[in-house]
C-alpha cells in the first residue's frame, strides 16, 4: 500500500471525488439506530469480581501459520478472521478486547470519552489516549472510532505473540487506520519500535495503515475539550448559528462578534459564547488551536 504522510491523511484517503461506499453507509446506519436506543453500552470500566475476566477465544487450527485477527462483538465470546478479511463491519461492531480496569497501583486510569462521531462512549486506558480520541472525533473525514478493536495473534515461533492496538479509525471513504498511542519517550524504545514495525508490516500487507501517535501540544486538546463540551439544543443551533455567521467578519474577535450579535439579533452574549464554541467544534468557525481559546480569540470561516 502507498504510505500516507500522517494518520489524518490516511483516514481521508479514498477515490478522488469519491462518495461514501454503500456498504459502509449501511453498517453506519445500523450503528446509529442501535446507539439511539443503547447509548453508552460499549464501554465497561470494570467487571464484577466473580464475572469472567477474559474473552473466550477460538484455538488456532493445526497447521495455521498465518497471523490471524481475534475480535468480539459482546466482550465475552471471541471469533477469528484472517487478516485479509478484516473490514469495516467487524470494526464498527467490535467490542474492546480488554477490560478498562482500575487498580490502586495503576499510573494510568481508564476513562470513557463521549464521541460525537459515534454518538457513544469510546474507552481509553489513559488521559493520553483520551486526547487522541478528541483529535479523531474532531476529524471531519472520520466516521467511526473503535477502542482496542482486535488482537493480532501471531503463529507459534513468531517474534511477537500477539498485539492489541489502541484504536482503529474508519474514514468516510472506507479507509481503515490503526493507531497505537505512546508517550514520545516510550515510542522511541527499541523494543516498542520493533514491535510496531512488525505490526505495521502485518497490517500493511492487508491494506491497512498503521501509525504510532505520540501527542500534540496540550493546548490543542484543551481547546477541543472546551468546544466538545458545548451543549446546545438543536433548535437553538438552527436559530442562532445563521445569525452569528451573518454577523461575522474576517478575523473578528469573539467578544466583538458577541457584542454585534447582541445589538443586531438580541442574542445574550453568554448564550452566544456557548453557541460559538459548538460552532467551532462543528467547524463552522475556525480559530488558532495552538492558542488558548478566550473572548479575545480571532474567529475565521473555514
């Protein structure tokens, strides 16, 4: 497969001018219908003491010398696929392969991040993983984010026994991008570099991109978390967003826009600020993410 420069460009990859494949649209429709009824059921932060702590996984067939993929739809029973058979349906319907458990001695504490992309919770084993999910959720070309969606099981005698990636991101044109999240220092460790090389080669052979994400400036994800937290009823968005857009002028500072909107349309500045934050998340407005958002921030249009 042709390598992409970044994980973001890999997610967006597809036929030039292409539309979402029908098979992907069908799977996403099933997902969306399910989450309307069962929001938040895809993440378990812990299990009862006496409950099963491991998936029941199928044994490798005698003579099978190829890497295989192990998945689960319910967090209890696993099934296998050939690496070449791994597709968007398996990933969108996948249950995390590991429990996001909390223990006293842990340095990283798992969390569940709500995703507007999936309209559901995405499990994260650390705040560092949560920051990646915020970035993936903000990416307009992403249509699904799956946490620990599968395990690559390597045959006996291989350099690696198994590997469970942190995330898979599916693009609107059908691209599958697998992500491992590491702190920069740990990503440079010789053992980690070799592990990721083996995993990348295996995934690339099946046409799947693999990247190691080590982070961005904290102010970027702090801004995104601020925008993602803006909750505005749909009716209010339909009413106020066009008014704010019509009031906007290039490089207008937030407080100036809110003052104009209050004068022209009677919009309460406090309400307007929440709507602006939501519009920034929806990318109707843009702002420099490398500078902490404030009423003095300059707003532009995409």
